[in-house]
């Protein structure tokens, strides 16, 4: 008869070696997680701001109260409720807020509100569909507000947008 080799099944690494490798990989994962957590915690820490000599001993709340008009100002406009151009039976309700570079008169906010109402009345449904339509609408609103305020309006925040 022919000489038949007996094939023995190959054995993998022993159970002890597999358990040891699992422990090593687990320890490495825990160590990397701990290190990255420590790194991110250090990166997100608030930076210390040097205090000017004239403001030493004063709290930051009082310093901000003594300098009115410093920094951006958020003004919430009245809700816009109107119908859009096409389809005419579709109504839109939009609540927006304007971020100014500093305090502005209420008349400017009222003018911006009226401009935004006029813009919204010219919209068609296909122009505001989807994510890109929303981005175009926001860009148009910001451009209109910036023009009306001579560049003082820095951003428009759309708080609510509802179409019915």
C-alpha cells in the first residue's frame, strides 16, 4: 500500500499565551485611554488671563459692568410669521437673533426685522429644502442684515424655523 502521511491538526497558541496577550492588549488600551484623557483635560483647561494693574482686586463681573458695550451683543428679534411666495398657501414662522459687534439702537434691529420679513416673503419652497437650502437661507439673511446695519450685524442665529 501507498505510504500515507498522517496529517496532524495544527494547534494554535496555548490558552495561557492567548490569555496573556489579551491582558497585554487590554492594559495597553487602558493606558492609552488614561493618557489621552489626561492630555485632553490639560488642553481644555481655561487659560489664565493676566489682570491689568488698574483692575487688581476687582472681580471680573464688576469690570465688565464698568465697561458697557464691550463685546458682541445678542438681540432677539420678534418672530417672523408670513406666507412664502410659492406655494402661496405655505406659511413660515421663523425666530431669529442678531449678533452685533456692540450695542446698537433698537431702530436698527427693527429695520433688520422688516428686511428679513421682506426676504422671507420672496422665498420659494424649493429654495429652502434640505441642508444646503438652509445654509443658503442663513447666508442670505446674514448678508441682508449686514448690509442694513452697515456691517455691525456679524451673525444671524435661526432659533426656530417652521413651515406649515
